[in-house]
């Protein structure tokens, strides 16, 4: 079981990346091999919309990491994507990467609908981890919608194994803080610092870790 893990936050100590690490650790414990990429480490040029991929059977853009990354994607049995919510969506860098997948699908025009068929790769399961600063609302929804559709088009019969949405951790590494660290952070940003509130947030974040670990395990077991 080869899992490709993609971390889409640009910052070090990202909450989404920390939860992704939890998922990766449990996937490895369950026997999977995991290869992780940080989107911000990849050199990926934006799709030009030239549609030459229709003729070439590959992307026409050269001189970036797409060819190597897409090979890793095609060879993987499962894909795990972790991203922060930016303006109710995924960060632009991840969307730039996703647009390049156009070169991996055959698009057939129809009067009523366009049909998208992946060129050739093994079926894959998907898992998603999203983090948002908003503590209760559903800012993540448009991003998750897009990722689900991406998986539906790219999975070739695989499915979405699990989704973890962490609401509330806005500051760097917040999801990994212990109650004392949370109390200190909350005092700086104007949130309540009483033990009841702090402990409730701590428990909530630990729940996100547990969910991420379960997602890693489930992906590893196919
Ligand atoms: C450019 C930008 C846009 C953001 N937009 C939203 C948003 O629409 N909704 C929200 O709840 N949080 C938003 N946030 C907060 C992040 O989602 C939040 O800090 C998240 O934990 C970041 O994840 P990370 O730690 O993995 O980078 C935004 C943050 C940035 C930097």
C-alpha cells in the first residue's frame, strides 16, 4: 500500500500538517509506505489552458516538477491531502497543482455533458484533512466539495475513505498545544482562559488527532 501524502499549508508548524503527520504515523504503523510532498516545496507552473494535453497525452508545460509529481500520484494506491481553509477554499498553490491534473484526463464533449476519464492509473482511495480558524461555522464546505469532486473524477473506482475537519485552530501549532500553552495563547488573543474552556478546546483538538490517526489507518488498510 503506497500512500501519497500532500501537505498544502505554506507555514511551518501548520495545524493541517501536524494532523497529517498523525495520519501518516498511523498509516505507517499499519504497514503502509507513505511518501509526503509539501506543495510549497514543489515547483508547479499554472495550467495555461492550451489543451495541448488533448493531443500530446501529457502536459505541454516543461521545466517544473509536474512530470515527477504526477508519476508519484499515478503510482499511489491512496492519496491523503491536508490543507488549511483560505477564503472558504483551498490555498491557491494547491488549486494550481490540481488544475494541472487536466493533462491526466481524457475529456469527451457531449451535447449535455462533458465526460472526464483518467488516462490510466490504478484505482485510489482518498482522505482529506482540512483546518479552519472559524471555530463553529462551515467555512471548509466549498473546499471539501471541490476535493470530493476531484476524488470522484480521479479515483477510478476508489472512494473517499475519510474526512477530518478541524475547526478553530487558527494560530501556528495550536492543535498540538497542551492546556497550559493554550491558556497562554488564549490570553494573548482575547479568548477565555478559564479551565473549562481551555480543557474543552484541548479535548476537541485531541479528537481531531484521533480522527486523523483513524483516517491514516483506514487508508492503509485499503
Ligand atoms: C489567507 C488566509 C485565508 C483564510 N481564510 C479563512 C477562511 O475563509 N475561513 C476560516 O475559517 N479560516 C481562514 N483562515 C484561517 C486558517 O484557515 C487557519 O489559520 C488554519 O488553521 C490554517 O491552517 P494551517 O495551520 O494548517 O496553515 C485563513 C487564513 C489565511 C492565512
